[in-house]
C-alpha cells in the first residue's frame, strides 16, 4: 500500500526526507516531551535507550534494558486485568518495578560474594549500575538519619516498640530514595 502511494506522488511534491523528518518530529516520544514540559516518561526512556543500545551493539546494556522493559510489561499485563485493557504504568509504578529489580540484583551480589564467585558479583554490579541510572539519586545514610531523627522527635517515640510507627511516618517520604533495610537499621539504632 505504501509503495502505491509513493508511486503516485511526484518526487518534487513531497520528498522522502521531508516525510521522514515529519515522522521523527511528531513521534510519540517527541509528543510526550512537548506535553510533559520536556521530561520523558521512564517507560519511553527505556525504549529509547534500548534502541540506542542496539545500535551501539552493547550486549550488557541491551540485556539489562530488555529485562527492565519486560518487567514493566509484565506489571502492565498484571494491572490490565484490574484496571482495564489500555492501562499503562505510571512513572511511580515503573520506578517501583525498577527498584524491585535493583534490590534483586543487590541480593544476588551478596549471595555471589558469600559463595566465593567474585566474577559473577562483578557482572551483577555492572548491571546494577545500568539499572540505577533509571532510579532517583539515593540519599546518604546521614541524610536518612536526619529524616528519621526528625520523625522520632515529631512523634515522641522512645522505645523499640515504636519502630513500626516511625517506619510508617518515614517510608512515604523515603520511598524510592533510600533502601528500606537501611532505613530500618537506622530506626533501630536511634530507638535502640
């Protein structure tokens, strides 16, 4: 069908380069950028990075990004049963999937190190570095400590019995920017 259309159109009327430029300009990614004030959604960023990794023939990066994309697509399919056929994950939900994948990689690194498999641990660390590019910057332990101390002062918690209450106050603030295990350890240190 496309060839028939191009055969009927004279070359001077609409050159192919102009058609290609128009397609590139009005691509869905560009349109999202225009609507969202210049910030590309994570899902679209992953697709764009996947294409770039394919062109660069970077096998490690390509494998990690493909896995991220498949995790996000699995989560979407799971949610479509609940929220409707056309459901697409929001950025926060994508970040939660990516954070879960990063945690899985961290656990693998620890397990490989305990098993004495340093080369596999280094491979996992390289892949984790790629995954972390899609996550927001993590807070340092000192910054987490300050947030936890402020929550303890605000709530008046004094004993280890209040750990759950402090975690309920702190985790909505620190979700995505601090590891839950680190937050839990700091809460236990300050209350213990």
